[in-house]
C-alpha cells in the first residue's frame, strides 16, 4: 500500500506512516539492535554518496558524477530507520525535537 501521508505531514504523521509500513511488511519483529545497525549501514551509504558529491577519494575509473536522487534516497533511508527506531522506543520525535530546541536556545556558542 502506498504512503498515506497527508499533503503537509507532521513528524508524527511520518512516524505513523512508517509504523504502518513496518507492520505491513512484517518487519515489526526487528529488534532495536537490528534497526540501529540497519540505520548505521545507511549512514555509510550516505557517506559514500557524499564523497562522490564532494569528489573525496573517488575512484576515477568509475563514474564520479553525483546522482542527486541517490543522495536523497540515502537521506530518506536514514530518516525511515530513525522513525522506526523512535517508534520502537516510544519516542515522540516531534516532542523530542521541540524540547531539545528549547534547551539549545539557552546555550551560548563560540
């Protein structure tokens, strides 16, 4: 079933959508460790795409052109695992973000 996100989704809408997807695909038995390791793997894939984007240690024999869609896909993969992990741990990401931003507002940065 396709995503059921509203046109202007909240972070809670994203969490609900990934919860539905995970249940639909039978992934709801994955452990916290499983989800975290999969997310870290995706971070590595994002790092590889970022290296291509900035031209860092790129094999010149292979294509070095940046595929922006691949870059976006890696961000989306990480976001999906973050949503899933938050759901598994009962974290409301929107509330957590708002609380963290209140905390950060009071800090002084050099």
